[in-house]
């Protein structure tokens, strides 16, 4: 399946072999997704997460600003009191289990600017990819332990000025769920999540707490240059 996002939309379906979906119900054996925008427009991305009415990205707008070829936002600057950015996501729908996600971005900041995980200020700040199954209650208890999936540790990037790219396959066995279990150890769980994806995007935090929020010590800007699922 090619989900290179460009204006206009064409319905495409991925017919997943049952041995790949394992115990996933037959109703989701055919994964249909819309090939639309290769980075959806800025207003389709949400800066959050919003859980029970509370937005955890304090001091941030609800959506990034449009920018040439993508979008951008400014990190809260100075201290955690100014705010912190956690998740920047969009609604994607189901994704083929053998797809690759690639993202390019640039960070601009004055020399000497540090990026700080607001819960773990002694650790390096990071950005990584993630996706989330529809219906998550954010408890990480019971079946909800496998509703959020974070990209393999090798693809996590420290926040630093300059342009970078992250690329990862969804069939990499090193994706981890909320409590650290790998997709290779729980193939049924990640197959079910991929068949019922709600959101996908970027999370900001640290290697130990991927989406727990980051701020900058000086004015700094994150610009998305490209986002592709194919």
C-alpha cells in the first residue's frame, strides 16, 4: 500500500493475510485506508493529548501553524512553567502492517539552547513516532496496555538543532507498547492495533517517558518538512 499523502484522496485497501492478522476478527482482515495528504494540513494535526477534557500540552495551541511544505510550532521556552509539548498527532485510520513511516523535520534555535523533558530534566529530550488504537482509555490496564505503540528505541532522536529524518517499518519487532512489551513478543496485540488505528504522529519526552513533554531553554521552533506512510 502506498499512502504518500497528497491533495485529493483515493480509496485503497490492503488485503492482509490471515497469518499476519493472527487472532484479529475477519471483519478487519481487509484494511482500507485513504491515500490523501502526505502530511495532512496543519489544522488536521492536534497538539495534545487531550484526556478527559484536559490538554496535557500546556502552553501550546491546539494545532501547529501551516508552513511551507508542512507545519511548525514553537516550543514553550524558559521553564516547565511556560508549558511543554507532548503529542502532535492526526487521525489516520488503519495502516498496513508492513508499511514504513518516514518523517523529516528541522529544529531552529539559538546556540546553546537545551531541550528539557519536563518530568525528567536530567535526561536528554527526545522525539519519536507512535500510533494509537481507537478507543484507548489511557489507563494502560488490561487490554489497554497494547493500545499505544512507540517506535523502536533505535529510531528515537535526541532533540537538537538542524534537519533530521526518522524512518521505521511497522513490522519491526521492536515497537513497544505502553508498559514496554515488544511487538515481536505480542504479535496479536499490534496486529489488532494496526487494524483499528485512531491516531499517529510524534511524541516528545525522553527515552524513558516518550510522550511526557518537553520545553526549551530559549525560543525554538520545530518544523515538519515531510511525513509519509507507504
